[in-house]
C-alpha cells in the first residue's frame, strides 16, 4: 500500500463570471450564518456557566 494521499485532478471551471459571483455571495452568506450560530452557541454555554457558578457561590 502507498502512504501517499490520493491526488485530486485539477480541472478548469466552466462557470460564468455571474455564476462565480453568485456562488461567492451565497457562500459568504452561509459562512456568516454559521459564524453567528457558533457565536450564539458559545454565548449560551458561557451564560449557563456564569449562572451555575454564581448559583453555587463559586464565582465571587
């Protein structure tokens, strides 16, 4: 067996500039939505931790 990773073939894109711009715009929107979701989840976990620590008197 070979230890090398399989190679991906590089081929030219058949997209028009309009299709490429639309894809980039949609990808940027998905990335921002994912960033907001992950940030919101992190804030939720942080808020729960703060409430629990304060509730049990371990914070201050």
